[in-house]
């Protein structure tokens, strides 16, 4: 299998058919026509395309290549950046980056990327628009509040601001309703399972479905919590370096903040999370650290109910012997090793 490095930008993408410096690179327009022209230069049975995740600018390329049967890997830019450091790279151009990505593919052999289906892509767009509308609404409300403190007010500005806020409120309400309706139509079963976990509402459930590709991207809850940035870090080297660290903060910060809020809510209604939080506090852990650990546990509970296709039962106690991995044991909120592993990570 020959690896092809692709460096994607807004208008174009540069292709390196080999990592060798002597080989020329090609540039194509980042459009449907440009992508089809590029596909004529490669063979789906011989070539493996590798690129960095660059948000929406790389999605069209990945989507069309995947639909046409080409093998594609879309890697975290941080991985490629750290790989470039190990190669002691001092020059950064689109051509050099494309060759470097090709070399990364040859050395690391990345796994193929699982393209999201159309329903997930639409759900992600709705969630993104709703989030941006809420940000704009919050910003305009803050401006309105700050204007109230002024001794002299401009009536035209005040009127324009009021109309903008009213418009944004209507848009937020309409998009929220549309998001909930679409989620229930396309992912009703997973939504029902996720919202059965005490503390997880429709917003967090929808965000988890988008982030996990309807729970198809990860084989374990540990992988998911690491992807979301809720896994504790630890540094130890010799006798002098020993840092307890913090969570790794990967993934979507907006989703992570929503999970933190959900964890606070779960302390009032989720018996397992409340008991876990109280146990950590009794062991001397700070309140915020304990809440983050509860957020980690909520994700594990969510992953468990979906993977086992079993609604959450708060306070359920399994009668199975230790070490068994039956579905009823999962209903406690996580896999059999879940609570223990979570405590070890934060203690």
C-alpha cells in the first residue's frame, strides 16, 4: 500500500505521492471538480490517502474519497505536529507538509477514517448553528446590560439591539425545537438510552451522538473519555519529576463544559454519581476535581447503556459474581471495572 500525503487548505490541497524529496507534488482545487481530477491520478486498490483534520475544509475531500471507495485516514494535527518534531523539521510549506504527512502514513500506518453518515453530518450542523446562535444572543444581552449603565442612551442603537435580541431568541427557540425533532427521528433509540442516565439531558445526549459517530468510533469507554479530554494525566520520571497533572483537555471544550454541568446536576438525582462524589470528597479530593471525576463516570455510564442496549437503572445492584461482564452488571452505570478504574485515576 502506497501512502499519499495531502495538505488541505481553504481553496486548494497539495498532494505528495511519495515522501521522497525528489518527487514532485501536485496542487488541486478544493472543490468537487478538483477532487474528481485528483481521484483520476490514484488507484483505490494501491493508495492510502492521509491528511490532517482541518475542520470543514477537509470534509468534502474525505467524503468524496470515502464514497468512491478510496482508503482515507484523517489524523489529529497534534499527532502530525509531534511527528514533525521528531524528524527535526525546520521548513514549513504546503509541499513539505504534504511529504511529511506521506512519511507519517508510511511510519505510523494510521487506521482508516470512518466517515459520518448524512444524518450525523446534518445533526452536527444543527448543533453548531444552535451553539453559535446562543453565543451571539449572550453577547448581545451583555451589550444591552452594559448600555443600561450609560448616562445618555442612543435610541436607534437601543432599538436595533432590542430587535436583534428578539430575532436571535426566535432563532434559538426554532433551532432547538428542530434539533430535538431531528434527533428523535434519526436517533430515537440512542437518545432514550442516554437520557435514561440521571443527569444527561437532550443537549448532552445529542452532543455525545455527534462526537462518537452514533457510538461507532470507540470500542471502550476509556477511549471515549480520553477523546473528550476527561482522562487524568500523570508525569513521572526518575525521582525528581512527579506531577499529578490535570485532565488532558482534548476534544470539544463546549461538550466538556456541558458534561461538567451535567455532572453537577447528577449529584442531585444520580445515586451512583452522588455516592462516588461523596467518597472522593471524604478522601480529601477538591470539589472541582471530584465533579470532573463524576463527569468521567457519566460518560462511562452513557457508553455502557448504549453498548449494552439497556436503560440505566439508578441504584441497581448486580447479583453476579465479581469478574462477570453480563449486561445487568452494566446497568450500574459502567463496565464492571469502570468505577474502580475511575477512582484509581483520581486518587
